[in-house]
C-alpha cells in the first residue's frame, strides 16, 4: 500500500508501522522540501498524535514533528493560519 493510500484510510483503520523502516516508508526523516511532502508529513503527525506508541514510534513522531515545524516556520504557515483565524473572528 502506498503512503497516500495508507493515509487516506479512516484514522481508526490506520495501523502504525512497528519498525523504523516501516515508518520511513511512510515518510523519510529528511528535510521537507515540497507542499506535497508537507501534507503527507503533517497528516502522518495527526495520525500518530494521541496514540500509544513504542519508543521507536515516539522518536520517529518527535523527529517528524520537528521537520513539519521547520517547514511551517520556513514558509510562514503558522502566521498565515493565525491571520486567517483573526479575519474570520472579525467577521463573527
């Protein structure tokens, strides 16, 4: 199953790989350089959050989260989201 197909499954059906090679098959722990890679990595982080994870899975999640955060910082994504939320709140 491809990464995209695996992440399209309902969250309840998603099985977290137990090995580092299985996790890397979903998304490697390298700098995120494209919007597509960012979408996959951030979706994967969402799927991993709040689950009981093994030590290998926790370390992978920690590292992937840092890569996602670095991409967001580099591309101003958090500021863009905050501006959008403020604009939306002003309309209410």
